[in-house]
C-alpha cells in the first residue's frame, strides 16, 4: 500500500517552472531514488515534500491523509505545519548540523523541545530527558558513532557529520526519510561509510527518498527509481529496469554519461 | 597636586563611564531593532532605515551632538535639556545612542545574515517553532560572529565619549585639559591617557574572555 502519494506537483520560481506535473507514489518500506542532472528539479521536489517550498499546484498525501493541497489552501497554524513536517525527515547535502551542539545534542534537541509540549512534562522531566538521551545514544550507536557522541561537529569528519545528521533526522521517527544528495559534499573516500548506513536503513525497511548521483548505489539499494529532466518525470520504474534497460531517449543519454565516466 | 588631579580625573571618569554604560544599554537593543527593520520585507521601512543609517553614519558624531544639544533651543526656542550637567549628559547619551545604534545595526545585520540558511531549514524540518529556531540555534551563532566587530566599536565608544566636552560635559578629557588651562601643568594629560588605557584594557580582557568562551564551536 502506498504510504506517500504525490499528485501533479508544480512549482514556479517567478516565471521559471522548476517542477511540471510531477506525480509518483511510494510504498511503505521501499526506497525511491531520484536521479537526473543538476537543475532537473530533484532537490526542489524534496524541499516541497518537507514544506521548505510551497508547490503552486498539486497535492501530497501520507497514509491517505492529505497534508498539502494547492487547490484548497488552508491558512495554516504554525503548530499544524510543524506536525505535518514531522512526517518527513530530511538529510541535507551540506549536513547543516548545529555547530554549537555536540553530536548527541544535535540528535536530541528537537525531541527535547517537542517533549516540553507534553502534558506530563513537568512531573516527569527527568525521566523524559533520560529516555530521549538513551534514544539519541542508541541512534548514534546505530550509526557507529558511540565514541564520537560528545564531539562537536567541527571535530568530526564529513562522513561522521552526515551520519550524525542521519541520526538527527531519524530521532523524530519520520514516516519518510529524505536525502538530498547526501554524499555530494563528501570526499570520495568518505562516501562509502554514509552509503553503508543508508543501505542498512534500506535493509531495515525504512521508507526513504534519495536524491543522488551515485548510480551504482541507486541501482543496488533503491526499489524504485525516478529519472527527472527539466522539471518533469521522464521515466520511472524499478531500479534495475530503469538503469539497465531505460526506455526513453533522454534517460539513455543521461545514463550513458555516467557509465562511460 | 597629584591627589587633586586624581580626584578630579576620577570624577571625570564617572561622567565618561556614565555616558559609556547608558549609551551601550540603549544602543544595543535599538541597534537590533534597526537591524531587523532594515531587513524587513516591507520596502518603505527598509529604505527609511537605510536612509537613516546613511545620514547618521555619514555625518560627524560631533556635529550630531551639537545639533541635538543646541538645536531645540535654537529652532524651537525651547531648550529641552536642562542647562546643568545632567542635561548635558542626557543630550550626549541621546546623540551617542542614535549614532552607535546605527553602527551596531550594520554589525548585527551581518551577524544575522552570516548564519547559513541551512541552519534555519534544519530547525524547520525538525518541527521547531520560529522562536525556538532563533533562541536555540541562530542567536548564539550570531553572537559569536558579532563579538569581534562589536568589541572594536565599543572600544571606539570609550574614546568618543571625549566628544562630549564640545557641549561642556565635564568628562575625562575635559577634566584633564582643564589643568593645562588653569594651572599650566601638562602631565595630567598623560595621566588622563592612562585612565583611558586602563578602561580599554579591562574591556579588552572581557572581550577576549567572551571570545574564548565561544571558541568551542565553529
């Protein structure tokens, strides 16, 4: 059953149409990779899902609940918008860790702030914070970063920082975890450790959308691939089918550039 | 004589310190307000602020001080500043506050704009509120960025207080110079310099401490 349903998304920046009629759906526990050259609209699509951009047309539904519908714009309370945002997690290309917090604090900050809204917060403050701390430590352990949890971001390598960012995005248990070119800002020798973590998340049936330029990785890990060009979905299909046997001319051309290189 | 000079300079220092502290107290928050207004999405407000900052930064502080102190009496026949020391100090603080708030606003704006957009976005996707993002994420990064340029401005402020002598406020430099005129002795001028050096020295230590405290992140 589809956990995410994206219908007819359009996004304009001024007179430039960055996304044109983009539709797709994603099943629970599946991984979707979005490929395409720079400027094809992949990143904008992810930003629309995370409410960092507001689409001009179309709708986004998660678990059959409409989160966004451009035809029925409601004036949203900040509180409601925040709730919707939590359906999605986001890992940025440039990590965007908070520099003044340790790895562990980066992971636990949002959960702590959210806990303050709980009714039983005042009575159980200590217990709640201890639980959040345990949760954060477990997530960092899962990322292989137990040794590094009290380090500040600038004391970590790029690969370690991105793994902290993944733990931070997982902390609020989003339905769908999004990655915006998670390894593009990394030195080649550091991409492996991040891809390994993402692969293990896929093995654990985490629902994910990954914008990436790593074709071999996409073919290997993703269940489903979308190829975008000029703001439209040119082709979508299962990973192996799309990469090994592309149907559209534009897809073939794009992939050729990668396999030759 | 030494004791007389010391006592006089200490009382001058009291005025200098008063101008310094009050100016800082008012111009810091005002500077933040002007910074936010000059980044406003509402264009007329933004242009208005930019114009004010241009005028205030583009004219001498001494001229501003003269206009603010003598202006009301000259043009409206209504000297709103009482003629005594208190009135002169108040006028000085008003002129200095406006002037320094404009300089601070530019520094603050740089500090706010210097925090990468990605920081705010990371907070947003984690479901934080606007105020949580400002207080938990942006603020400290901004403070870290503005400390070095602010320390420069604040040290300049210490010495700018000497401009108050133009409207006959008995601050430190005025007092030191008065001995040259009245008694024909010049060494109090150097002694006055020592007062400023100690004042600025203490501030420098304070700023170094703050910078060190914020050194744990980048």
